[in-house]
C-alpha cells in the first residue's frame, strides 16, 4: 500500500470520526479540535507540505481565523456564545476543501516544471520601469504622509491626501515586484537579492510610516512562496518562517505607524496565543454575531454573490454597491458606521447567511474551485505563476471579509495591470520590433544556442 493510500485512509477515518462527534456529541469540543487539527495535518502531509499548494496554506488559516473563538473558549480565556456551532461550521469548511482537492487534485503534484519557463510574456524592461516608478511613488506617499502632520490613516483623509491613489499605486508595485521576482528566479535562474532587499526594506518602512501591515506581509509571503518553488530544499525553511510570521502579526501591529504613534503593544497575552487575538479572534466573533441575531435576518440564498460581483467589478468612482461586509456593519454596528468606523466580516458568515451549513459548504466549494483553477494555470508560464502567487494572500485575507474582497483585487489589482502590461508590450513590439528583429532572445539558454549556431 502506497503512502498516498495510507494518507487517504487516515484522513477518511478522521473525517468520519470528526463528523460523528460534531453531529452527535457536540459537547466534546476538545476532542473535536484535536481531530480537526489532525485532519488538517494529514491533508498537508498528503500534499507533501508544499507551501504553494492550496490545501497547505488554506486549511490552517481557515482554522486560525474562524476557530479562534472556540479555542479560547476551550482554554477558558474567552467565553464563546456558540462554540459547538462555530466548530461545526469550521469543520464543514475544512472538510469541503479537503474533499474537493482529494477528488479533483488526486495525483497532481505541486512541482512546477520551471525549467520550461523560458519566455518573457511581458518585456522584463517594461516591468522593471513600472517597479521603479511605483517604488518611488511609495516613498513619495510616505513623505507626503509625514509632512501633512497626520497621525493615522483616518487623518490622511482629513488632511486631504487623496491626490495620489495609494491603493492602486501600492498594488501595482507589488504586482510588478511579483512578476520581476518570478522572471529572475525561473527565467534568469538566479536569486535577485537586491530586488528582494529593496522591496522588503521599502515596505517595512511603509509599515512604520503609513501603518499598512499588508504592504509588508504580502511581499514577504510572495517572496517566501516563490523561493520555495525554486528550491525544494527551502520548503521547510519557508514553512518555519511562515509560522513565525503568524506570531509576528501582533508585533507588527504594535510597531505600525511607529513614526507617528510610537510603539503600541497589544494585550498581555502569551506569545503563543496572541496571534489568535486581534483580527483572528474578531472574525470568529463576527460569525457569532450572525448566529446570535438569527431572528433579525433572513437567508439570502445566493443574493450576496450578486453584491460581491457588482462590488468587485464596478469602479468605485462610478458607484459603490453594497456588499456583505457593509450590510453587516449597517445592520449590527450602525452607530460605529455613522462615526466613520467599520468592522470586518467573515467569509464563513457570508456563506451562513445564504444557507446555514449548506451555505458554508457552497461558499468554500467556490473558494476551492477558484484556488484549484489558479493553481493548475500557474504551471503554464512564469507570468501565470506570478499571478497565482500574487493572489494567495488575498485568498487568505478573504476569510475576514467576503467574496467581493477576492473578486476586486483579482480584477482591479492583478488582471487589469497585467492586461495593461501586455498591451504596452504589444505596442512596443509593433513600434520597435522590426528594428530589433533577430536580436531579442527569450532566455540565456536560447541565447547560447543561437550563438553556438553562428560560431563557425
């Protein structure tokens, strides 16, 4: 019997046992969480702990985001209102993803044949120019923020800093960095230490000035994931750094906006438990808010997907449609909303308001399909791989929001810039291609082959 067969049998036994406990013995929370964590570990083992496989990065974050309330309830650090119901919803999501990939990703190894990546889909020089320009914009944003006297992001709007679209320029910067890094690693066949150093140092500075934690964490995650593909020997180091980064989230929260607000440590919880506080714990509590007010709303039966599509595709300067997150805040936190504040939401809660347990299953089935298709397409070229890696942080972050927060970056932050790059490269080829015909090579290997043919 092969190792994969052993893993399949073990995961199936754990799935049946966990499902029986959730339905017939809901009071056995400790055993349920132990079995769920065991199932997640077996599924990650089944896919060789490959950091870029959706099962390996998706299942742990679903548990961290949505299982925190029940975990703290078990440890008697917090009191959860519906720990058994929350645990059941988390298990439905985990089992849906695990079953989907066991069926449709069977035998699909997470090993990109990167030696076949030889062509620059988008000219390297064009992406480099965009990277340098957007990096300069990032430093310009920081200078403008500091010179304005603003103390936080909310103050930035009060002081009228809308002159530069911060989100778009920052997203374009990370897109161009991701493409450049993929090109250097898989076509140039070398590790670009200067590119990585400049990016991580610049985004960490942005964290200290602008308070944008994602600006640092996304390039860090992208760098680690691409390096893990380049060398399988780096896999365990990447996983270790990834785990350490989860525990660094509270530290980064304490130092964000350090130049204006100083060091602001969070609560005094243990370093091993602190990651589950903050946004992780709030996501689970948002789900409990929905459960606690079940009589104040009716099932939407998929209507919120229409909201997500409208919010994701319609430009904000034309119209800002309602999405599930805004509905959640308007319905349950109207006072906070009227003061300009807002809470996040929960992808699991969005599924729940559309159909209860069945809605949770359908929503995570949709997420599985999205991640699986992207994962398969990523093997076609260095550009496709870069696009997949760029979207992984959003597929994780969507756990604390709704589907519009996945559709919008896919369309506005990734697809549109890539299409713009392709159009510019086509225009460049039409303008200067004839003059440079016979002098452009797609890789060093092809260059060497052509030169050897010319040598008598």
